[in-house]
C-alpha cells in the first residue's frame, strides 16, 4: 500500500513513517501543502491513501486539508485520513460533506496507539470511514439543539457513535453486548428518525452523524 504522509513535525513524521513501513506500507513523506498536492496528483505513482495533517506550511492554517480536498476534487474517491491536534467541527464537516467515503478524521493523540492508527489507515484506504470518538461526541453534542439527533434514544446514540467510527454491525454488537439483529433495528430507527434515505453504500452511517449540520 502506497501512503502519502504530510506532517511538518520531524519527530512525529519519522515515527509515523517507521510505523507504516513496519506494517508493509511504502511511504512518500512531505512537509508542506504544495508538496502534498503534487504527491497526491502524481499520475506516475498515485497513492492508495493520504495521511494528512490539517495545518501545514506555508500558512500553518488549514493548508493540509485544502490540498487534500483539492486532490479529491481532481481524483474523486481518493482516500484521505486527516490528523488534527484539536476537534475542529468545520474541518470534519468539509471532509465528509461529499458523502463519498474513504475518509477519516483522527486526533493526533490516537496515533500513539499503533494498532488503532494502522487499522484506521487501512480502513480508509479500503473505502471506509473513520471518525475519532471525540469528534463524534462534539458533533453529537452540537446536534442536540437541532432536534433530530435529540430524538434518538440513549441506546441509539451509543450505536451511532460506534458505527460512525467505521465499525461493522458485528463490532457494534460486541462493543455494546447486544445482538447483531438489535444493532440492525437500532440502525434502521436512527436512519428513519434522521430522515436519511436508503442507499447501497455504508456512507449513510456518516451522514447520520452529520445530518444536523446540513442547512
């Protein structure tokens, strides 16, 4: 798996490179926004997934995210896992607004858990969606005032948090100690209450979390 890694902090970048290479990945590392965009659009060696810090030189604002979004417009479906120091709702919304999947948003604290980080990279590369639990909690708390998410039962909210992390029904069932059929019923109820129409893909799970952000 070919990974484009964009991180300007040398020690963190070096650690992530080592981790990914130890798990069989080929890593192309960059440290600024323009270099990231070039690497993502390299037709001679296209990446399987991008791991991108939101804040990169030269602006140190949202340079990394902007480059990733521009690359996804040029290459629809390009898998992108964004890393951020803080929970920033606007960035999560922008990244996921298209609903295509193959995206993720993790806080940098999570990368210290090697297994969790590598699993997130692989899930995003495979077309899945990964959301940091703290990001989900912030989005859900904001959604309370909008009514739709507030209509969910406590158990439905538990299911929503886990499935928005990218977990399968089996994993949700295991985490909550309930049956898979119960998870399926809760999921159907969540989609109905949030008025999310049927779709052949799993991105409904992410849209369930973000539904209240839509204007």
